[in-house]
C-alpha cells in the first residue's frame, strides 16, 4: 500500500474533507449539522489553541482525518488532548493506518507538552475499541454526558 502522509488541514481542504466527515458522522450515528460543523472548523483553523485538524493522505487522495481538541482538566493535570474524531475511509483500512493515525495524534500532543490524550469511541465500534485497547487506552468508570447550550455556534 502507498505510504500515508499526515498534514495539517487548510481552509482550502474543507470542501473536499466535508464529505469524509459526513461519512464518519453517518457511520457513528452523529447528527449532521453542516452549519455548526463549518462554524467549528473555521474556529479551529483560525486559532491553533483550539486543537489540530490533520488530513491523512495516500497517493495525493484523502484517506481520512483526525481532529484533536485541546482541553483543560484538574483531574488530568491541566491541558490535555481529546481525540474528538479519527476516521479512515473504508478502502484504506486494514493496513495499520488507524494505528499510525493514533501515533500521530499522540505525537502532536507530546509536541504541545500534553501528558494525556483522551478519546471517545462508540460502544458499538468493537474494531476501534480493540485498536485503542491494544494501543494502551483504558475505559474509565465514568461516562461522558452532554447538554447542548444556546451559543453562537452557527446554528
């Protein structure tokens, strides 16, 4: 298989990346709100303190992407990373690209001086759960909960 390249996403990449993100959201049963997503992507790309959006390419074509948000937590000793999304297109799976993407995410966090990278994974995604477990990630006995708040997020 052709070697993969990991590179920071640019604003000019977004039109080509949106269908890939949409596929991830469909696969993971995440509500699709393109206006909110475009707002968040613009904010992310305009301020590096928010995190990183990285394209995964093979032979000049998009093979997937990953997005790390930078967070702050007393429990985790201050700033830490949240691997919010990691997606490899189906035709690029099976060659270790997910494992390499995870290593790339960890390297980004180390360069940022972060000691911790957290991630979320669907309960029904056994393949991803196994990959994360083999890579040293452990489930916590607490569960994330969400409440949407009215805000200026493109809605």
